[in-house]
């Protein structure tokens, strides 16, 4: 068996481990219904799913966080989401096989998400990952969420590992920025939502994968430097 480049893998949740877009879009459409608006198709909201309330309210209602009334809309959206957060959410195809493969190699893995703990905990439990993840860090675990590195550094401390011995996998530019700032091997989950900004080919990641199991090829390469340009 080849020497592994890292000792643990940390994953973003929404858009990386789990396809949560259906439940997030459902919450947004419940909010639109409250406002007398027609529902929007999932396809038009999917790219914003990793951006949470901010992205979905912006895409679905055209209201940004600095606009009057945003806080009330956010609170209403989150209340709807809390009521339906595990109706359609599931692991992406291939994720279960990847996690099995990591565990077979004796490699620990964890979750670092910007989703608040009140949502993270039940979603992780519904996915059956709560007893398997070596660490779960939510958006309110530390004072600053991603793209700041604090959540990733917190996870590394919980694993008792230097950050350089961890990889971070995410589907949003802020994930890559957070991973690089933490000194971790940053990899793009190209099967995820990827946002609506610059394409992932331009993100400062070490690499990435089109399907989850391809990550094993990166993790088995000794001597990879965090923050390498994509190739």
C-alpha cells in the first residue's frame, strides 16, 4: 500500500458530502409561498446551495444581507429549513464508497461546514455519519466561519494533527481559501455545486476530483504541497 500524503481528510458538508439542495430550495420556496410568490425550480437555485441562507435568499428573492428586512427573511427561511432539513438530503453518489475506502486504510475523516450546529447535527445524524466522523465542526463552533481558517484549525486540534497532515475537500472557493489559509492540502469536489463565480479551474487548489473515489489518487501522493496551483 502506498504512503498516504495526509493522515486525515476533512470535508465540507453541503455540496461535498451531501446533496442538500432539495431541502434548501424547499425552504426557500416555502418562504416564497409565504410572500405570495410562485415556487422556483431547483435547477435555478442549486448552484447557490453551498452559500446557505445568504445565497438562496439572494437568488430566490433578490435580497442581499445589507438590505432592509433581510434579517427577518433569513430567520423565516431558517425556520422553514429546520422543519424540512432531511426530507431529500442524501450523500452524493460515490461518497459512501469513498468513506469506506478511507476507513479501510485507517484514515480518519471529519466534517467542517458553515452550517450552524442546530442544522448540522440533525443532518449528519440523518445521513448516518454521526458515529463515523472523527470531528464535526459547524459554522458557529468558532468565532469566524470559512473562508477564515479557524474552523479547520479547530478540527485539526480535535484530531491532534498538524494542519499540514490534513486535507480539506470542498465545492466552493471559500473552502479552498480556508484550506490554504490553514496550511492544508486543498482539493475541489467538482461533483458539487461550485457556486456562480470563477470556475474551479481558477481556484488556488492543489487539485480535485470529478467523482469522490478519485480523491484517493491525490491522497496517496506523498510530498504534495498545500496551495499548489491546479494541474
